[in-house]
C-alpha cells in the first residue's frame, strides 16, 4: 500500500510538473487565435 501511494505521488508530481509544457503552448495558440479572430472581425465589419 505504501509503495502504491509513493508511486502515485511520484506520477502525479511528474504530471503536474510537466503540465506547463503542454499548457503554455496551448494558451499561446489560443490567445493568437482569439486575437486574430477579433482583429479580423474589426477590420471586416
């Protein structure tokens, strides 16, 4: 049981420490898409 708890803690640490590597590029792409859609809406309409 202790080994299971320690391995879960280690796995969750790896997942949470690497979450920013996936989240930051995703947020950058989302911000660029949002800005592009807003500016294209302003210039077209």
